[in-house]
């Protein structure tokens, strides 16, 4: 019989070996059973493209691919789950127009690179980061969208679950449904369904408040308006506009360019002069152009000399919201400033700057109006002298 002391030593050695084996098994894992998810539980969800995706039920690390995807993660208060970013998050930019990046830029810049912006992923880099899952999105109706096929390809190359959805917009009900669907999908995967519904309810309540304030304005009293210099994959001049500019719709202003469709459009300067809107709003993103873009044109272009709004001091700056897809918090903030400008009696209780910071704080956890406006020479929410 083996002496007791040797038996005790052998038993200890066997137990130690078993512990090491268990730790190793937990670290390597297989399939989508992930480290950090002690139970190793999984769930199957349907993403925004109808794909059935098996994901860890409690993901501890994610990467976001594509225009606006990381913004949604911030909206759902999940920024600490990000373990890698695309290159736009790491760049030092002369002008930073993304409120979520102003709020969390240093945190994101310190993360590993997963590829180029607009969804140009590097599968090897993603594998090196080792996230539990990948979120992938892109802007609807643009060259920077995504698809079920692209999501399948990325999943096959990385072996990591990919949950994809279109980014959506607030321009119409169909695109708003896409946006809400994306938030709900991300919320479901992250176990943050309540926060997703909170964000959706906040947007609906904000739009309803704008509607309540202005819905009964007689059509004859509704102001005729134009927004120029609208950013779209970069800065543009006065002819760049949005015929379905949401803030105008929400405060019942008549967009003189409304007949040109629903997406971004360029108008002829002659048409703008013929429309001769009561008020002109300038997207401050135009400042990135040489000669101050739309503002310089209003000051110096003889073809625009007949515009009453320019001659009579009714030109105002709004913050750009098209910057790596739509910054929805800025869309809502702009609407209150526009409403206050056009119908001050209907917004007598609103300070647009304070309202903007209330909105930014809800979406991002931080009031960033001043930081954002300073990127654009503080021309947002003010009259622009010409």
C-alpha cells in the first residue's frame, strides 16, 4: 500500500491538473461560447436582414462595423463593451462633428484597429481582437450600406457571430422603422431591451412635443424655409439641401425644396432665388469648405443677391447632423432651435442650448453642445451676419 503522505501528494497533483484543464477549456472555448460568459449560454436571434444568428446570451465584448454602428452602442450605454474600432475613431480630425466621439473619443482612440471606416473590415484584425460578436450596419440607400451577403461573408471569414441591420433615418415612417428595428436588435443581443425602448420612447415623445407646439399653425402662417450647405459624405455649398429635412417637418415649416424627393439634393441657385424663402438655415458643416462654403456664397455671390432672408438678416446656423451617418440627437436639437426661431411664441419656454444639452445628456450621458458648437466657430443656434 502507498504511504499516506504519497497518496496525499498524488491527490493534490491530480486536482491541480484538473483545475488547469478546466481553466484552459474556459479560455479557449468553441463556436460562439465565449470567455466572460460563465454559463456559456447562447441565444438565436433574427437580425435586421432576416438572418438567423446564434449569439452569446451575455456578450462581454463587441466591435461595431460601419457608419453609425458605434453610435447606436453609445445610445444603449454599451460603449464599455467595445474592444476595437474602425479607423475613423482613431483619426485626429480638424473638425469633429460626431457628438458620441466628442463624449468618448479618448476611450475609443485607445482601442485596437479593426479596419477602415464605412464597413471596410479587416477580418484578421477582428480575429486578433477576439470580440464575442460583431455588429454591422450602414446607411440606407447609400453606397455605404451593408447587406445579408456581406454579413455572411464577414462571419465566415472570422468565425464570429455577425448581427447586421440597416441604419435607418427619421425622414419617413419606413426608415424610422428601420432605425427602431436596429436599436431593438442591438438591445436584444446585449440584454439592453429596456434601454432601447427608452431611446425609442424619447424620440417619439420629442417629435410629439414638436408636433403639439406647432400642429395648429394655419397654413398661411407657416414660414417658408430653406436649409443649405447640408453635409453629405463631406461638406457642401448653398445648393446642397434636404427636401425632407426632418426639423422643418416637425415644426410645420414649409420647405421650399420639398418637391425634390426625400434624400439629399442639389438645387439651382436660380431656383433658390425664385423661391425666395422667408428664412434660410445654414448647416455649419459648410465651414469646412474653402471660403466658408454657403456663408461665403451668401456674402459674395451676385447670383444670390436677391434673397430677402440674406438682405434682411434672417439667416441662421444649425449644427450639422450628417457626420458618419445621422447623429439623431443633433437632429432633435436643431428642431427646437428652428422652432424657436420661426415661432418664438410657441417655444417661449425653451432655451435651445439648454434643450440641446438635455438631449445630448439623454443619448450620450454628457452635455456636449458647447464642445460641438465650438467645432463650427460657435455658429450653431445663432443668426449669421452677412
